[in-house]
């Protein structure tokens, strides 16, 4: 009996799209649930990131989320807790096809991140039992070195000031602006972001640098309307809010539609999650 079979993974379509100059739209999994990841995966996101940095997700559940995303036809990614070889190498082995790496503040941080995405001789990744290996086309080492997506986060003033060096490091596939940490690093309140602010000027500065050096720029967006606006501006790697934001917003809307005035505990202006 042949069984139901599985699809072999050729190229990483997110990496290909970015290289072609296209925009990609991702979803953000904070609910620590493979069932949520499975529900999100077939909806049409180009990639889905499990947020290991800012959610209580455990290791086994992270693996289950990657499986669920893959099953639904999405590209599994993760935002790891730190620019650390242990997190990077374990998360890649667990089945991520790309990593979003927080707090990359200088060229050396970016060089370190890239090194841990690649096996020797190009990098410093240790070789082990990677979960995706049976699913890819061809030789695992070559596939992995060519297809893992390295996305560095620009989320401090220092990072924005060094964005030219950071985004010029070979192997940095894209950057992803974290607007909230960027605001905190500027010493401003979260309601001081938006059009006409210094915060927005820094975001646009990073976009211009990315376009100058040829590295795609992304951002975590509040909602679909912002994703659309940022794509029109030239951003290419956009995350649309989060699973938690979708659920709480819908719940609030439905309660309001039902005419129920209850506690207002939902996200406030400037909060992504
Ligand atoms: C931030 O806004 O700081 C983020 O990390 C968003 O993902
Ligand atoms: Mg952040």
C-alpha cells in the first residue's frame, strides 16, 4: 500500500519571493497551541512564526506547531528568544525554515546570527538530527544552507543607526522592525508612534537603507490595513498582528455587536499583541 504520501520541499518560497522583490505576509503564533497553528496555516499566510521569545510555548509544542504549519502548507518559522547558537540550532533542527532573531544591534551581531544558520565551512552550525531532513529534495546540508531564512530584528535606536552595516552582512536575508522595542529604546510612549513622528522617521530610514543595500525590510504590523500600506511603501516581510490579537479583537467586536458593555481589557493603541 503506498500510503497517503507527503510533499517534498523544494526551495523555501519565502526566500524566493523576497529575492524576487515580492512582499510576503506572515502570521504570528503566541497561543502555544498546535491546534491554533493548524487553524491558521491554510488561511493563506506566506509564513507563520511561532513566537518563542514572548510566549510561554514549550519545546514539544513548538515542534507540533511547526508540523501543523507544514501540514497546512505554510512555511514554518520562529522568533527565537535571543541571538544565541543554542536557540538557533535547536530551533532549526526542530523544523523551522527560518528564524527571526531579536535585538541585532551591530554588524558583529548579524555576522554571529548568519554563522549559526549555516553548516561548516560557511558557518558554525553543528550537524544533527534535523526534523525536516526527510522532507526536503536532495542533500540535507546543501538544502539547509541554501534555504534557511535569516531575518534580523531592528528594534533599537542603535540598530537603526547601524542598519547600513547590519543589512550589508552577506547571509542576512531580510530585516524585521520591532516597533514597540524601538519606541522603548527611543524613550517614547507607545502612543507616540505613527505618521509624522520621529519613530516613523526611523522606520522609514531603515527602509531606505534596505532598499539602498538590496536587503528586504519588514515590520510587525498592527493589522491588515497597515500590512497593505507598508507593502505599498516598499516593505517586503510583514507580520500581521497575532493570533491573540485576532481572537481578542473579534471577541470584543462580537460583544459590542451583542450590545454588551463589559470590561475593556483588549489591546490599546501601540500594542501589537
Ligand atoms: C517589537 O515591537 O518590539 C517586536 O518585537 C514585535 O515583534
Ligand atoms: Mg521586540
